[in-house]
C-alpha cells in the first residue's frame, strides 16, 4: 500500500504565497471560480463528500464506534481528506481507497487550483482542555464558499470570524454533548457568520442513539435545531429526501438562508 501524503502546516509565509487576504478568509480572486456545480453528499455524523472544481474532498471520515457505530464506514474515493480532529468520529483516515492527500493541521494550503484554510478553535467549552483543538475547514468551489465547522463547541471569536468571513454554505454541528454545539449554540454561530445555506451535522439518528452515544456524549435530535430555525425570519427549511444535493452559485438565495436537512440512507 502506498504511503499516504500528509500536507502539514508550513507557516505564516503561505499567507502571501496563496494570496489570502485579511477581512474575508480566502481571497476569491485567486480561488477557483466559475459556473460549475458543487455536489455535497452526507455520509453520516460530520462526514461529507464534496465534488466540484475537479476535486473530490472528503471531510471527517470516521471509524464506526460510539456515536458513529451505526453508520457505514465512509469508504469513498477522494482526492483530498480534511480532518477536524484526531478523535475517531472525525479523523479516522486509515483504510480509505486510493492515495488521497490528508490535511489535519491549521494553516493555508493549495491543492490543485483550490485554496483551503484550516482554522483552529476549541473542541470543547473549556478552551480545548478536554478534547484539544477542532479545525474548521474553508475553501471555494466553483465560486461557492464552503465552511465546515467540524466539531466546534466554543463560540466564534472575532479573530476566527475575520478568517472565516461570510460562507455561502455552512456545515454546523447542532446535537450538543460535551464536544459540539447544541441547537442554541449553533444558532448563535449562524447569526455570527450569516450563511446562505445551512447544513446541520452531528445530531441523533437511528445510527447515533442512546445505545451507542451515551451519558455526556449523548446528542440531541435535529428537530431541536430545526424548531429553532423555523421560527427565524427569512429562513426557509428544506428537508431533502436524499443524502446528496447539487447546485450552482446562481442557485444560492439572494436573501435570507435555507436550512438543508439531508436524509441518511440506512
């Protein structure tokens, strides 16, 4: 088996090399743009496969244990794997098909013609003392700015907000527990970032219930979050009868936001 290629953080010098500007995260003038579509597939928990811009990006592959025990292992081909933490539900990248590049540290990267930013934030509510850091991943696909918050648990600070900018698509944990946002905290992050499309992650399903996800790790059903968002002005709820959506930049809402709730195919 080929040795996997790990791209490590190379330091602040990459900020100039990759044209990353202050005040908005990635600089769209140097990122991949165009009228192509982006496809997003939910593989369970916080794991998603993004396809577009000539690159397949897999975020947070997991090992089926604990809160991911009931999901199928995300054995899908990808060119690039992004890891938010090295916990087993967000960072089990061994055994994946092919020879993808793997990013697991904060910093600025370029893969093919797409720039990515890994933004470090605490993975718990005590400054990372229990679970260390969580990496939020941001990139631009065909003119669509994606931000995956991974397993964020701490409020977004001003410095982090500056790096993140305003995403078109925000993937945000909503199920709570000791290492991820609950519904109210997720709503606060959404208010801070003002995205156009919101995709909830990390919530209770048939695959992640109290038999596998217990005590302080127990997570709430997504309906808690959906109920909060349904009461928000200019927010539309779309319960997608699929584990996959595809759209172009021109399909993004001009006003307000849409919450896209995927269906996992058990």
